[in-house]
């Protein structure tokens, strides 16, 4: 076993010889040493070379007696038991003795270590103590070196952690600075000032996407609040007019009861009451449509068209519908209201004829309601779906409309994952498209109207 890295090592080499007395055996009887010489550590043994014929061994009378000589070598090392805790006292440490045969002794305190000086001459007590002190110093030096390295490693680790913490803090502060700006701006935005927007960082990262999304949300919120305010103002105006007219008629009748045609007053009051009831019903329906629920029913639009058309007698009504079912997902009452509003609008503005067409195209049901009236100008084809919108040439309050029929119809179509648009034609042409039921999309061929 090699002890190249051990702090303290011992090396012993000895040369000895012996002979067996006549009449005795080496295995069972005593044999006599003729001498032993040993060298320890850095000392050396002087063995004088001489010729075999000239060698004389005391106690041997017969020159033919057999003399046996041998040499032995032994090495060991003192192994300190080191501690990773740098604040322990190195003078209180322990050590073990490791032999070159692989044997290791139990731990001994370092204070009890013994010296083993070179044996060129008989060592004195001072030599032994000086060697023991040197051995203790070597073992302590190893522990102190380990302590310095542990402290250096701990200090370097702490310094690295501090550096990383500072870098993370600075980087986090720089990254989150736009978030703080967004948060501050959001805190200053109120319902009375929705025109402000959060700053968008120049860097194209997640925070910039967040700011863009927040601004888009604010845009939608501002639009929704403006629409709500406009709707409230329009609703107030629409409700105020019939209420004011009803109140005026009743006040005049009450002021001149003898001159009042009471049946006419009652009829007028009843008509205004009906108008108020229709308006309130439409407003409540719009409020419910702003919070749609799921649509799990299957509705046959072909059957719905036939049922709604059978109740219409004001104008000549033409229905073009396939014989097979046209199933869509939705609520029957709402889809019936959509078709009814479209028919009410067509009858209100038609001259003589109203046409209803139902077909399928690209996995969608296509419902068209046409009239032969003045039509809708191209510039107003989107505006007619705004709440309380009336076109001067086509619609007036005297026709009985509330200005909510088409907005309600579009909202119903939107809640059913469909669309409703006004398209060009000889008169007004309103087209609703609703997705067919998935498992019924390919059961029947498309029916397209051009």
C-alpha cells in the first residue's frame, strides 16, 4: 500500500540472522539470533560486507553450521480524521494508523501521538518529543488547510449567491417595470375616463402582449359602456314619448270631461300601453340575450318556417323551403322570435309580397326574408341592426316598430353561432346563417338560392 499523500509516514527495514543449535529443529526448538540491524525513516543501518569464509558467528563451533539471514520492510501512515466544520479546534482532532497490510487502527487523540525519530543513534527524550510535535503539527496543518478551503468555498458561494441575487433583482425590476406602469395606469382608469390606455413596451415579449391585450379589453369595455349609455338614453327617450303622450291625453280628457270622446281616449291609451308593453318586453329580452345560455335542443327550421308563415295574412307570402328537415341546435322559442322579427320587419315595409327562403349551404342553414318595399340603402345595411335605429324613408315610429326587432334578431343569431346581415336586392333582403347539427350536415344535398 502506498502512502504518497499521507501527512505522516513511517518506514522500517530490518536485516537479521539466526542459526539452529545441533540436534534441534527450527519448527519446534529454540533458535539463536546472531544479530539484527534496523533502519527507521530517514536513518540507515550499516552492514559491513565481508567474505563468507571470513564470517564468524558467535556460538557456532562448526564452520559447516547453517546460518539463516532475512530482511523485512514495513510502512505505516498516520491518517487524520478531518472535519468539514471549519470552526472546530484542530488540536482536538483524532487520527488513525494505517498499515501497509491494509489494517487500520481505531481512532486515537492527536495529543497522545508518539515520536519516532531516525535511529542513526540512540534518540533522546527531546528528540522523541520534537518528532511527536512535528507529527502533530503536520496533522493540524492538514485540518487548517481544509478549514481555509471550506471557508473560501463558503465565502465564494455566498458571494456568488449575492451576485446572482443582485442580478436577479435588477433583471426582475427591469422586467417588471412595465408591469408596474400598466398596474398604475389601470388603477387610474375609471368608468368616467375609459379613453386612457396602458403603455405598451417596445420589446416584443409577453408583457407587451399583455399590454396589447389589456388595451384591446379596454377598447371593448369602452365600446360596451358607450353602447350601454346610448341604449339607456335611447330607451329612456322611447319610453318617455308614449308615456308623455298618454299622460297628455289623460290630462286633457280630465280637464274637459264633458267634451272628451272617452272611447277614443281609452283606445289611444290602450294603444300606448301596448306599445310600452312591447318595448319593455323587447328590452328584457335584449338583457337576457346579453347573458346567453347553452343550446341543446334540435330545432327543424323547415317546420318552424311553415308554422310561422301559416299565421301571416297581411301580405302575399311566398315560402321556398326543402321538403326534408333542416336541423339546427338552439332554443325553439328564440329561433321563432328571430324569424318572427324578420317577418314583422318585411311586412311593415313590403308593398305587396313577402318571400321566405330556406336552404342549406356549406354545412349551414340559410334563411332569407325578402320584401318588395323600398329596400335598405347600402350605407345603412349595418346601421339597421343598431338599437332604436329607424331609417327615414323606410321606418317611422307610426308603423308600430320599437326599433329593437332587428337588433334582437341579430343577437339571437349570434348566440346560436350564426350571423344575420342585410344584403342587396330589389327590396329589403335579410339573410341569417346558422350551423347545421354536426351529424345531420351530410344527410341531404345543399339547397342554394341565387
